[in-house]
C-alpha cells in the first residue's frame, strides 16, 4: 500500500496502487486490475486528457464536473460514478477552489470489453450512487486486495470489481426505471385532472421538467401508445362515463372534453370503441 503526499493532487495524503502484472501467475486471464487509488480531498482538475485503459471513478464527497470530448459538461456530486476509457478526450475534476473524494479502479482484458458491449450503461454519462458505510467498506476491501500485490488477491480483486460494477450499474437502471414510472404516474394524473383542457405534449414536458422527446418515449414505453393517442383514449374513457351518467348531448360532451368539432370527436370515439357516441349510449346504457 502506497500512501504519500502530492500537493498537486490533494492537500491530504493519497493512496495509489500499481500492482505488478505477472500473467503467468494469474489464474484469471480475461481481466486484470491495472491500478487503483483513493484520492481524498482531490483538487486537481484534468483537461483534454486521454486514457489507455478503461476505469471506473467513484465520487464519495465534494462536487465537480465531467465532460467527454466537446459534449455537455455534466455535474458530479457526492454519490456519483462515471467511466474513463480510450479513444476520447476527458475534462473532469472538482470545481475551482473545491474538492472531491475519489476512488478509482483501472482494468483491462476481454471481460472489460464485454462489460462495455453488454451491460454497462451508455458511456460518457454521470450516474448516481448511494454512498454508505457498506459501500466504503467494499471499496476499502478492494484496495486492500490490490495493495497486497499477490496474484491470488489480484484475481480476487478483479472478480469482486466485476460484481461491484455490475451491481451499481443494475441498481442505476432500477432507479431510473422507478423515476420513469413515477413520472408517468404524475403525467397521467395531470392529464386526467384537465381533460377538458387537454395539454399539448410541449406543455406537459415543461410542467414536468423533461424534454418533449423524453416525455413521448416514456409515455409510449409505459402505456403502449404515443402521447396524443393515449390522450384520446383517456378522454374517450371519460366520454363513455359521461354518456352513461349524464343527459349531455354529444356536442356538449365533446366540447366539455376539449373537442371543438363534434364530428371529429365522434370519429375518434368510434375508432377507439367501435361504435359512435350515440350507439354507445343506446347499447350500453339502461
């Protein structure tokens, strides 16, 4: 274990591990840990830097930024992780005058390429991470294995890193799915509360602080219908209820639901239910 001061990186001691690589003594050939480290209180920023290997970077304290090539600058908060990898330029680091606490693990081999092709989320994005004592203990255990330098422990560290990366990647997908489901529920409730003044997709996206394309995609994924068609179906369902429980004319009912053209409303209703509003009232009603 190497602990030392480097004031260009941090005002507090940092730990950096570069284990010897002896492929003959390794039992696991498809993945190897190249290096690892813990940089508490990091102040160093990197600009236009290239990497020869894939690495995962986990931020457990502080805040800063991350950008790939000339892409969007993304915020990095405590409880974030991101990757660096060959072939592009990276700008990342804590905010000027600030710091962050960083763990990193660099790996290479066929398994790493399989992660990247298979189940890792899209590269170049910052992802959330739940920081806890259990998480910090796992990171410290990984560093101890790498720091020992023995072939057996390096193999164990490689296997543990793969399991750890898989777990946080899968956990991020589950959290994102939960956020999308919650968004859809809010959107549906919002639409149902104003069926008489149906919002446009732009209005709804602005109200829920997402892009129009994101809202369209999420509604389609969770309902099976494009936004406008889903809106028609909600309004048609309400129209059926009103046909059976009020004496309103078809024209009045259509206007109540935001359809200014009675004939257009009737066509939409018949396309979805298979019968016209008047037929629906006579067939289903008492």
